[in-house]
C-alpha cells in the first residue's frame, strides 16, 4: 500500500546520511535487508534501497538521499518522527528525517523513549530486519526521539529479524528504558551503559528510585513511577569533572583515551568535538593533556637513551598520530627543552634531599673520552642519610676541552661544589686515574679555601680500585701476549667450526677430561673474559695437546712450557678477578671490604716476588709495582675504615701490617693509630656543618629541658652541676674519650652479613661524636665506575650522538636518568618552556 505524497520519506538537500566506506549494513550470505515479499530493501554494490513502486532510495558517493525517493510500507506499521528528532550513529554518521517526511503508525503500535535516552549503533555492526519478527508496544507509549539524544548499544550487539516483517532487538537495555512489566515479564535486560560502572540504583520509596555515585556517594533522580529521569545527568557527573573522587583518580592516571580524527562532511567540520566519549579500563573519562604527553615523551627519551631526533622520525610520527591524533608532535628543539626541564625539576628535589644530609659528601670523578678529543668528567656524590642508608647520585657531567691538562679536574670539582653548595661539606675525592703532582698542587689550595682539610688532606685524594686492577691486569696480559695469542688461536680454531668442535668434544670424552668449563673467545676490551678463556683452555690442555692426532688440520698446539706459563698467569689474575668481582654485585662497596682484598693481594705478591721461578717473579714484580702505589696512597683510608668496624677495630690492622711489613709493622701501625686519634680530635673541635638533621641529633643527645609531667619535673643540666663536680673529684683518672672506650671494648663476632651502618645507627647515642666520624669515613667510595665497567681495559668513551649535543643537554640526559632510577619527584604537567 503506497503512502500519500505527504507521507513520503525523503531528506532535504541539507540533510544527508553519511557513512564511511567501511561501514555497511548487511546480512549473511546475500547481504540484504528484507521485509515482506512486496517490500524489499536490497543493498547491492550500487547501495540502493528498493520498494515495489520502483522508487529507489540511492546513496551516491556523497551519501545523500534525494527528495524524489519514497518508501512504501503497510498502513498499519509506520512510525512518526518529528523534524527535530534524529537517530545518530557515532562518528558523524547521522540520518536526519524532516517533518514533512514521516512514517505513520497507528496508536496501538508505538514505543516511547524519553528525551534523555540515547541509542547508538556502531559503524561496523548492522541493523538487520527480516520478515518474521515484529516489535509491539502498548497504546499509551509513543515513539519520540529527540535530535540531541541517541540510543546506545555496545559493539557486540546488533538488531536482527527473520523473514516475516517482525523486528527483534538484541540490543542491551538502555539505562533509562523501563520495560513494561505486563508485556515483558521477567525479561529485564542487564544495563550496559558505562554510567552503571559508577552508579548504583537505590529504592528510596515505593515507585521512587535514585542513582547513587559509588565514588562520592552523591544521589541523583532516576525514576518516579513510570517516569524515568534518564542517564544524561549521570554521565555529566562523571564525564565533566563534577565528581571530586573521579577527579582525584584521574590526576593519578597518566593514560589518555584514543580520540578518532574528525571527518569533514555534512554540516560538521574537522574541529568539531568527538560525538562519542571513550573510556579506558582503569579510568573511564581521562581528558587529553598535551603537556602530560610531552612530559612522558621526555621521560621516555631520558630513561631509555633514545635519540632526541626520534620525535622527527617518520615511523615514530605515524605511530603517535595513530595512537593519539590530537597530540601535536613536538620538534627536536622542543623535546630538548622538555628534557632539560625534567632534569631541572628532578634536580630541585635532589638539592633538598642533599641539604638534609648529616655529615659530609664524598665525590668520585670518572673521565670519559670522545671522538672529538674533548673529555667529559662524571662527578658522583656519595653520602649517608640520617637513617644510615648509603646513597650515590651523579651530580654533574662537565665537558672539559683539555682533559689531560693539570687544571681540568680542579675546574670540574670547583664547578660541582659551587653548583650544589658543597664547599664546606666535602670529605674526600676519588679519581679514576692517578693525578700528577702538578694537578694535586692545583687542587689542594682550591679546596682548602672554604673546606677544612681533614688530617691535612691525607684523606682527600684517592684512586679508583677498579681502574687500578684493570691497569695491573693489562700489564700482566701484556707480558704474556705471545702465549695468550696462541691460546686464543687454538680456541678460535675449535669454536668457529662445528666439525672442529665435534672432534674436540669427542676427544674430550675419550680422554675423560673432568672439566665442566666451556671454551669461549675473549673480548679484548674486558680483561675478565681473557682470564676466563685462559682458565677454560688450561683445564682442557690435554685435549688441545692431543687434538692434532685426530684432526690433522690443527697445527697450533701450545707447548707444555706455554701451558705452564698460562697457569701462572691464571694464578695471579685470579687474585685481581676475585677482588674486582665484588664491585659487580655489591651496590655500595666499602673501604672495609677492600682492605681485606688489597691486603691479600699484597701478601701474595710480596711472597711471589722472591720466587725462584723467573717467570713467576717477573709477573709478581709487574703487579706489585702498581698495587704498592695504591696501597701507599690509600692504606690509611682503608685502615681507618676497618677500625670503624666493631668486628675488627685495630686488631686486623695490626695483624695485616705485621704480615706485610714484618719488623717495620709497628711504625705503620702507629701511623694509623695517631691518624685516627687526630681525626677524632678534629671532629670534637672543628665546627662541622650543622644540617637540620645534625642539629636534631645533637639536641636529642645533649639538651634536656625542664618539662612538666604527672610525676613532677625533670632535672635540667644545671640541676646536675654539683653531681658533675663530685664525679670529677672522686674519679682517680681522667675520663676516657669515646674513641678509647670503643677501641677497648671486645670485638663483635664476625657475621658474614653484618650491617656496619646499622650497628652505628643503634649506637649513635652511646658514641655521638664517633658515630658522626664513622658516618663520613664509611661513605668514602673505593671505585669510580659502575658494575658494568669494572673490567674495562680502556676509558669509557662518549658516543658520537651525545657528543654532538650541547654539553648542558648531555648533562641533563645522563643525570636525570640516574636520578629517576632511584625514585623521581612527582611529575608535573607544567613544563618549563626551554627552546634552543
């Protein structure tokens, strides 16, 4: 039955139905939408909709529906939609039906949806109507859809019908839709709107229900009788920042939702806001924040050593635009400024942290080279906090144009002290390389201007023990260079051919060699790998000696004399290897530990240097030359650190010096004893830097104020003056100092995992002055390198990319990365704008 002229369905020119190419409506197999036999909707390739009267509704490339096309439906199944009401699909795919083009329906078949309710059918899910499903509602409910409200369904729900003009909806119930209890008993569908993740419905009274926010517990109108208030006001509560609890959660979440690019078409524009809100699993509504994204990119570059130019790489640009199209990508200069701003923000927190440190700060200086012949001095601070926990932070990375000059390191130290206000708090310096006398003469007066030199500067300068070990190992390997080359060639012969390796292991099995070590070629920039190669080859020397019998191509077998020399090299390299390995698994190696290690090495070398074997004597002499210099320069620091360990005190110093110096041991023991007493006297008399923590500790230990209490009053210092006089008169000898009391007490049992700092924390009230001295002594570092550089044969080199950056940027990237791994300060969205 045809509809009269005034009941045609059409849209004026300005009302268009837009779909993207990938969004179509289809049914399985034939991809059609069918109604009755006379009324068929087909979607062939031309995208047409056909009625019996040959009035075709066609969508061309511009996806419009012309005014000339009508749709005929049976008289009793029509729906009226007013001009201002629309049914919208997301992503700007909206079908607008004007007032003049309506579908009429009799009173007995209608459905009411209030103004606040919405239904959205996503692009890729089709609405299929077949022939044998219908939907009916009672007389008193009319279907009205306003132009600003749509009905939402999730992606996984579609509307499908069979073949007989009956419509069944599998769309989940909209939150504001109250199903009719008479027509749909026990078929209430689960609410799917995202607002119900944040609201619960509470029955206030008979027929009256209110929605209560799970976060802030505020309640809102929902339904009274058959009237439903809807969910739009609930969405506004959680989406527009009016819920204080969600605002707090949102501030802690750093993710941003994906927002699709705006599509230009119809009456919309590219700048129109998205018509759908997106949610993430952790927080449903997260506003996009350009500054936060910039901050995260800067932190990512710092944390992972990415090049700053990556923000201009096409692949990264494409990735970011697909991930978040609203993000305005930054340039190299901008991200460089953001990285420096992140560094400055982290630095502010570290400055406050160091200002509160009790005691003094020790510095290590490690010089890196570069392909441009300029040097970079890495300055790291070491200190112990008020809770007796040790810390290390890279404070500065300073470029020195002439790193080999006598003034280079002095300039770097002075810049660091000024930058961090440490002029009066410096305790010791540890260098990666030995300083010349000219460099020392330049350094000492510079530091003495504002910094009192402890023990006349005897503890001020030290050498890196890791660099010392590497230097000694390099000399030893150099002395056996020819032999080591033979071993390396033999190992290479076996490892670079599968057939050779099979023959080698078959021969090992036949000879029943018990070694479990596997052969490996060495990395000549890491001396530990050469040592491990020699050890493995030495244990398999029987196999190498017989390999030429089973493999005629092998002709480089070392002689027995060669193997004997390899064993000698391994014996003395083992001393260095075991000592240096401690630096790779100890977070903050102390001078106490390395007193033991250096003492053992010294003892073995002193014994070996008088050996009758000329090769052993030669190797020992090579090693002893540099280890003796280190012992001479640093033995006082190492010995005083051992004295601060209640398990050893002066006893271990006396024992070890006797082993090393023999008859001359008392002279060296007296030097240590005098040094530690003089140091203690300086701590008693010199005005040490009083940080807030120091002042608090002092007040807690010495000031007793008169206070009221339930039992009466506490005595003040003045109340015990007469008692002090009495003690002085009745005591036959002068009271001993804290240091003497500490040294005379018995030693503690030697427990392997003994916590020296923890012991001083517990005894700081018993030894208030000595504990402050112990804090500074135990913070002295013995190495300037990190665990990954302990076995390096050469100095570290700055890579070409970083060498091309500004010195300030290099410092910011390296220091900020170091600080962030220990726990960074709270990130801020308000980046400091720094352009270069």
